[in-house]
C-alpha cells in the first residue's frame, strides 16, 4: 500500500501566536498585517529576528538576521518579545487536535509535524481534499494558518509544505520531483544550509536537479556523509517512517542553549556527552529504560532539526545513549553554527521488565577519581566493557555522586573543558 504523508507547518508560528494573544487582550493591531517581527531578547542572545510578518518580508527582512539590520531596512518595524510559554501552549493544543485527526503523528518541532495519513485515507475523497479540510478547520478553530505538504516520502512532504505560503496545500510525490523540485535553488533543499550551499556552488551545482544528477562520490568527497544525505534527498530517496508516540507516553530529555555557537564536531560531542550522562542518570533514578534516542539541533538561524533511532534493546546506560546521540548528530549536522543541542529518550519501560542483552561491547570514557568504589568497578572491567559491566559502572558512579557530589567523578573529556551543565526541560 502506498504511503501518504502530510507535513504540517504553522505559518510564521511565533508571530501568529503572539498576534492572536495581543488581539485577545484587546489590541486593535494585528501583527500579521503590518511590518512586524518577534525577537529582541538580547540577554538570552535572541537579538535576532525569530519570526516575521509577510509585510516585513517585503522589506527584505529575513529570519535569523540581527534586529539592528531589520530596523535599518524598516525603521517603523514593530518588535514584539517572544513568549515561549504561550508558544508551547499553542503547540500542544494543535498537536492534540491533529492527534485526534490521525494518531500516527511525529512532532518535528514546536510548529511542525508529520502525519502518516495512510491508515485513514479511505475516510476521505482524496489526500488533497483531506488536507484542505484540515487546513480550514485549523484556521476556524485556532485562528492561525498552516501549510500542508503531501507526498509518499517524508522529506518530500517537508519540501512541499515550504512551497508558496501562507495557508496552502501542495503535493510533491516522487514522480513530481523533476518538475516541481529540481528547478529550485539547491539552498532550498531540506537540510542544505549556508555552508553546504556554498560548497555545492563551488562545484557548479546551483539547483536541486544539478545535485540529483551529480556524481555522489564527488559530493561525498567534499561534504562527507551529509553530502550523501543531500544527494539522496535531491533524488527523493527517503525510506524513513513517521515514528509516532502515544499521547500518554513520556520521555526523559535535556537540552542546553550554548554559551556561544558551536562550529566543530568535537565540541558538540562534549555537550552531547554531558547531556547523555544527565539523561541516563535520570532514567536510572526513575528505574526506567529507554527504547529510543533522539537528538535535536537548533542552528544559529533558529532552524530546528531532529533525528531519532530505535535501540536494539532498551537501556539507561550513559555510554550507549551517548554513542547513539553522536551517531544521530553526525548524520544530522549540516556544519552550520549550532545554538542549542538536546538529547531525548522515549519508548520508556520499567526496569523490572525483561530486556534482551547484546553480545556487543562498547568502550567507556571515564577519568577516575580516587574513590575506591570506582577503582574496584573499573579494575574488574575489560577495556571494552559489556553492557552489563557498563551498567555496574553507572550504578557505582551514581552511588559515588550521591555520596560525594556530582563533581566527585568526571568524564575524561571534561578534564580540560567542562561544558555548561544542561537543565532538564
């Protein structure tokens, strides 16, 4: 059975949600109808445009640019500070509504999600008719608009929703990519950031079609594994599923807004290590195991991307969560500056439930403190400890940290440079 996937994206989400709140509070000005932006929190490094109105876009104002630049382009620009509590509430209301429409839903960020429409498609005359009906219901119920992209592939549905805005429905099926997608600039390809675009343009690759027809070995030589991912996307190759999570399911995760933009993999990995340690520790404290790990990246231009992977067996082991997070990060990162990193686990199960053990071993990465409990745990472990040995080590380290404090035992990676401690969401 052919899959039908929707990608739903709120049009100028932050600005639309703030505009509706101001109107509800008695304002007679709709931010969506005037040159306006959301942004301006300099203390938290948010002195950039987070969202813009269509009238502001006509002045050449772009998301992610400094507000001082936006004001030069439009001195009468109206600036509203972000309200992330409000945005979270609006997002949750929308996701609940969409979950009732079809429970096969994967939330991609605060303002966008995928839906596997396949299980419910027989209830509607066509996917397009269903999407138009859904789009109109959202506008009538919530007061804001969305774009809906329809395809048989997730990446193509995402691309389709970025076509003409706002309040539109677009299709981009696999057989339509040469007509609808290949003529577009390569910069418009999903996951192709500024750095990747510049590298491709040096290879005389200007359009998505140029990339699709290029030699992938040459692309890989310049852009490594991310180049192969872009080449696949340009050719409409994407077999990933919509990974839905039941509404009642919970997850454990941490994220960190970085003190400065991170631009190299090694530094990003150090933050992922700290996040993974924190998440795994919380899982162990709660007596839970995780069957899925996901990584979130927010770039300096405030674009959010995420990637997730199901584990062969559930775990709460720091090293396994970290190794998985690094793998996901390496597949996801497009070399652009990173503002925020997050690690999240889901598909949780109780520790008392039986779990399948693996025969494969993974390396550890601890610099040992002088505490005898830790020395004993490591002395009796091989160089590449098994999952069981790693679990024993984690338990020992948890015990030491509880007794002597979090800083009693630290990772070797943190000896010379300690990342900022992440906060729980």
